[in-house]
C-alpha cells in the first residue's frame, strides 16, 4: 500500500482508528466501540487468509462479542463472503474440494440466501407447512439480511444507526397484497413514519453541486441547486459559458424537441435514445454541458446518462427531491401522478424488516414485540443456529451445489453441499429455495436446462459503494445551508446527511452539534460501453480496490468540498464504513439496452422456472431491485414448493 504526502492532513493515520489488514482489506475500528479482545487481535498485523474478520479472530456467532452491524471498515460483500463462490465460478473449486462430510441433517426446506427474500420464504413456508416444519437458511455473509444490512457507530456516548444497503420501503402503497400483508403481520405500520420522519429538519437546507478540478477545471461547491434560478446558480460554477447557457436554456425554455409527433410516438422515440443523445441531438446542448448531467441516473441505475433512455429519465422525474431532468417540460409527455413521499425509512433501513422476520422465525433471537423496539434491539446471534430448533439460520456458509437425490422425476429430496469454516459438508432436504443471486444459480445447479442457465447469467447485478462516515458534528452543513451535495464527477457522486428518523428509543441527531452519519454513494460505472459490461467492470473495480484507497478518496473529497467552510477530515471524521455491494441491485430491464418482450419471456421469468424440487426466489427473479419484489418472489417460490411437495 502506498502512502500519499497528504495522508497526515487527511487524517489517514490518526490514532483514533486501528487498522487490520486482511487479504488486502483494511478493517478500521473506532477505539470506543471495539471489545478489548478485538483490538488485541487486530494488533497481530497483516493476514492474507481471505476470511471474515470476526471469524479470523475466533469470534463465532456463538460468542457474545459477535456483532456484525458494529463492525466498521469494509462491509457489504466483505472478505470471507465471496471467495468460495468465485472459485466455483472459475471452475477451480471442486478440484481441490475433497470429499464432503455428510452431516446427517435433514430438513423440510433448505433456503440458500438469508436476504429478505430467503427470510420471507422461510416465513411463508412455515405459515403453510406449520410450526413443526424444519427449515434451514444458509447465508454466506457474517450477518443475515442480504442487502438489508445495518451499520452501527458509537461516537462518544451517541449510538448512530444507518442502512448498510437497502434504504427504505419505497412506495409501500404500490406493494402487492402479499408484501403488504407480510409487513402488517410483522407489525410494520407505514403510517407511523409520518411522525417518525422529521420532514422539517432539513426544510431550510438545500442542495449543493461540487464541481471538481479534474473534470471542471476548478474545485467549487455551489449551493442553491434547484432552488435558485439556474442562471444565478450556474454563474457561480466553473462551467464554460456555452455549457452554462445551454443548461439554463434546456431547463427553462419549455420547448417541444419532437414537434409533430403524438405522445406515444414521442415515448417510442425517447425510449430508444439515451438521455445524453437526447440532450445533444434533440435539444442541441453543447457536449461541454454533459459532465454536469452525467451521473443523474446513477442512484437508481448505477450508470450515467449514456446508458439510460431519455424516456426512463422522464419517468424518474425528480432526482434527489430538489431538481428534475432537464428538457421535458415543453414536450407534452403527459402528467406524472402524485408520488408517495420517500419517508418510509427505519433508522437502519430495511434491515429492520430483516430483523423483524428473524424475530418471528426464531423466538428469542431479537428481543421485543414492536416495529419501534426492533430498532435498538440487540440480536442474540447465538440463537440463530441451534440444534433442535425448527428454523435455523447458518451464517458464513456458502452453498456450492444442490442436486436431486436419484432421478429428477421421482426424486424425493435434494442434497445440498456448502462450505463453512473451510469445511465442505452436505445435508438433505425435501425441497430447496434458491434465494441467492441469479448468476450464482447455474454454478450451484449445473443440471439446469441450458436456456435457463443462459437467462440466469443475464441477471448482472449493479455494483455500488454505500459509504457511511460518522462525523463529530454537522455544523458545516448548517453553515452552508445544505443537507446534500451532488458531485457529478466525484469519486462518490452523492453525499447527504442521514435520514432524519426517530423511532422507539432511537433519537436522530437533530442538533448540528451532535455526531451524524453522512451517506456517500459511488457507482463505479465505465461510461461508453454496454450497461451490463459497465456493471461487470465496476464490480471488478470494487473487488480490486484496497480499503485505504477508498478511505483516502473519502477524506480527500470531503476536504475539498467542505474544507473551505471549516470541515477538517482529520479532526471531524470519527469512523468510516464502506458497504461494498459488488453484487448490488437486481438487473432491471430498460428500453435502451433491452429488447421489449412480454413479461413472461424476460430472462428473469425464464430463469426462475422451478426445477424439480428446487425453486428460485430473490429480487433478481423479478428483474426489480426492491424489497416488495424480494417478498413476492419468495411467496411465488414457496407456492411452487408446496404445490410440488
Ligand atoms: C445499496 C442498495 C440499496 C438498496 N435500496 C433499496 C431501497 O431503498 N428500497 C428497496 O425496496 N430496495 C432496495 N434495494 C434492493 C434490495 O436488493 C432489495 O430490496 C432486497 O433487499 C433484496 O433481497 P433479496 O433477498 O432478494 O436479495 P439479497 O439481499 O441480495 O439476498 C440474497 C442473499 O443470498 C446470499 N447468497 C448468494 N449466493 C449464496 C450462496 N451460494 N450461499 C449462501 N448465500 C448466498 C447473498 O450473499 C445475499 O446475502 C437496495 C439494494 C442495494 C444493493
């Protein structure tokens, strides 16, 4: 790892943190939150085992110190979670795997994947099969929840919570009856967020845009984006005069750039043209203006305006709640309906839904009874996988094969092989639900028909960094009058104060002098190549970047954006957690990169076909990266299992 001359100024080597290098990955732990044994273990120095940092120290789920949400540093797809799967993908696993040990365990249902879909599948199955059903969930990460993970920080006496991935219950009014019913049964009443979410706190704080010198020639933070007239806002930017003029024009002139076409003809045309081509070819915006717009769609699609259609951008409408995509106001594309507010957010995001599911599945694992008390409940990980209990969740366990015992047509059970703690083991179950990533399934189950395998491989997941930085106070944001920053060419392209939600005993830091969590988002896309390839290359970047590089980028960017207003990364950063979602959102179909085919002929529909006693869940199976999709697919998969059993 190389050092940078500015490291000291950025606080890279401050004593407040300790580093542990594991397989090229650094784990940074705030001294105040680490159990004593943990710090001692870290002092051992470099390690190249590629194992989960907790397990590496002998801290297993049975140990009271096992507390994955409180780990900081590189999380998400963390060290130790993916290496076996990658060996399997590369065809390198079975050669050196040796003979599996048969554990003799037998279940009614084994589920691969402990995300919301896998947990929901267990819930639905138990509801139909009865409380005596024996269910095992295998999960390759050190925590359950899949993307719906929880980040915790302790800054002084203040506990700060945040979502490690899955952020909010998005548009719950649109959830299916099944998904609504599940939330209701878990005790989630979305109306409570109208009180829990403080919609006034940031009402006087706006959006700034950070123009960086590498792309725009000068480092400049310009406030008032979307709220001051575009001319005044752009006048303060380092953009060229022609770029400023064209951005203002396309935001204000309200012109129809496709005159003479009907609304549906316009939709058809916009569906097949990228937003960047729409701007340059139809609105005649100068290419100098494109970098300003480049990352507008990154939060939802993980790519920029080169890879998303103008029509999708039109339907997305408002971005970050304060400005819209330019150019559509005079086009007569139709009225957009009223949207539900984006306020349905637990302090740890949808990790609370995962925790509620586990509470229901394994009595005593997550104390409490309500959607309020789950927020601060401490999970007892030692209860997740106890012999003799009906539902078990086995963490740090990567499934490597699932196959029918005997001929497919007459088989009465499946055999599942998995690796935990470097041991290859097998068990049997009457049925299996694969609630894992689509593209993993052909490697697990090579007997699947070829067409189905091809379809599953097309579910290329969207890579992201969801970074959370605990800062000692947020006075600099108050001073600048902002709560969020878009940074079109930044390492992280979006930075925001956390969602202002107080629920149960958890109180949001409403006073700017209190510690706060900053959310920073990076989509590692590679503009100019097909969307799926952008995702593949971005994933490669995430897996090959050392934590110290990400940390240095975070500190550097915060210093350059906020330093002139008084922020000092060396002093003001308390801790950093980078949630590396190399396998992030489910692939969503989009008119620019995907042919229009009926729903039941989409790759996700072909890929999710039942195969004997094996059914397929997960949001990938819906081609929709949302919690309700994960729940609905779990329900469908369980219906298949029950019909077939
Ligand atoms: C950063 C981010 C933010 C998001 N924000 C939102 C949001 O605000 N609202 C929303 O509705 N949705 C959001 N989503 C989408 C989110 O993916 C879904 O809401 C939902 O959580 C998906 O659940 P799932 O169970 O289908 O998949 P996952 O959460 O991916 O769970 C699948 C699990 O299977 C495991 N697995 C894979 N292979 C194996 C194997 N071989 N053996 C064992 N385990 C395996 C995986 O590691 C994973 O833990 C977000 C996603 C990401 C990445």
